[in-house]
C-alpha cells in the first residue's frame, strides 16, 4: 500500500511516499522549493524583463509569491488575475484591485494568454510530483490515498481579523475533537471557511484515490511526537518554529492542554521562552500573543507543566529551529545538548528526519480519517512487522 504525503510550507514542499512494505526510513522522499517560492522566482524574472503577467488558477500560499506580485504591480507592469487566483493576495478583491492589479474573468484570461506571460497558481501539483517520481522509475498509479498539508487562515468576514478568525477555528476544532488529527479532513468534508484547504482539493482535480488535507502546524507537531524519545513522554510541549509561524502545543494524556501561535518574524528566543513558560504554567492569555501581532493563545488545563523534571524541557521542530542555537557536547544522552536558551530543547527527528515530520503527521492523521488504512499505517509507525529491503519491492 502506498500513500503520498505532501507538506507544503513557505520555503519548501516536503514529500514522502509511504510504502507499507518498507520500513519508514526507507520511504522515498523529496525536499523541493515550495510552490510560493516557484511563483516568486517566475515573477521576479518577469519583473526584470518588464513582462506583463496573467495569473490564473487557485488560491495558494502567499508570502514570497504575494510580495513579488505586488512588487510587479508597483513597478507599473500590467498584472492580471482571475478571481480565484486573486484571493491568494486577499479574500476581498477590491483590496487586490487597489494594488493596481486588474481582476479579469476566465473568458478574458483566455484571450490574454497569447499576449502576456501566464502562470497558473496552485499549492498542490500532482502531475508535476508524479512526473518527478516517474523520472526515477517510481509510479504513483497505485496510491491508496494522498495527504496534503497547507497553512490556512480561513476566509474571515470583512472587518474580522484573520488572526482572530483562525484562532476561533482552532478553538472550535479542539473542543469538537481534542486531538491533533482534528485538523485533518477528507476532501468532501473541508469546512467552507477554510478556502485554502478547499483550493488544494479543487486543484487536485479528479483523483483515483481519497484526498486528505490538513493544517501544517498540527501535522508537524503530530509527526514530531513519533520521535522515539518524545513518544515516551506522557506530557510534553512541542514547538514548531516555521519560516512564517511559530506554534506550540502542550499535550497531555487527555489531549491538547494549550496552544499558542505567533509570527516567527515577531519573536526572538527570549520572547519565545516567556511564551513557552506561560504556556507551561497556564498563565498565557490570548491577548498576550494577539496584541503582539501574533495569532493568539488557548489554555484548556490549569494544571502546571513543570520544566526541569526530565532530561529536556521542550521538544523543537521546524525549519527555523536554529533559534535555539544548540551546541552538541556529545552523543551519550540528550542532557549533553546545550543551548543559549535557558530552557533545555530536544530536537525531534522522527524516524531519523526532522524535515518530513509533517509528512509523518499526515500519515498518522490519514489513519484516523481513513480507518481502512489504519492497520498498515499504525503497524509501520509502531514498527510492527518489519518491511523487506527496497530492492525486493517492485516500485
């Protein structure tokens, strides 16, 4: 059984092809530029050549792509966007037009394609991924499922903060199902307010297998939990330091005990430590984060999580985990890993690879969303039933 998992971030898209016949460490993986970075580079080339650009397709992750599109418009170079593509910049299209970008219909876009540089926006390009694997002799024709993670603010009503809107959504999901897998859905079950998740499903088109979509941060935290050392802890704080967003979950035996989410660019190590300490003792308030230009905080347990009682204080993952500036003093135990932080971090490497922690989280969530696949997935995760060597498996 094969499952394709794709964790789409700001800097990279991390791809893991799960095969139940293989140990997880032997699964094929790709770390590639993120779709938003790919669009960013194409727009930068158009800027240098002063070429008009037409953007069609779907809502996708902003950040680098949005910055480049706005820069192109500011330079006085014509930029055309179809309505769905324009929501990449803002759900309120009048604000997109205020940037000097012209919104055009699908029919108008067709007539423009021969006159300008045309780019299709999408977070998930199954055709491109399949072609990449095919170039290495690996077929994706027999997938049992596909699982994709993206970050989604949600479609906040006019006048409502998208930061507050997202945190209201997080609160609703945690109260409905106190589990990290609560943020995963089958394509047909995606809430209408989660427009970027919906766009992933739309851009995937007709697939020969079920599609599961999930929020990136819970996927990364869930995946980090499969590090062998982390898994032994009944209560833990796992902090995912992403390129754009830093999110920490406090997790106990009964589920999620608290969470906060901030913008990585707005924090440094001392501020992060203060947030983690407040999350641990239950004193963190939503406004402490929201009023500091972050998303917010939620506390579900007034019990205290005590630092210093074990060999590490906080589990760290994510592409910006170097914020903790660890110096490794030796391989003997995790207690030898020293840091400029007053907290003692442990850097999770589930199945030997931090970069695809989100893919492992997607895999675990897929087992819950698609129970028929659970036995094989859980067997692999728990290392029950060793796989055969990769050269003995037809790929």
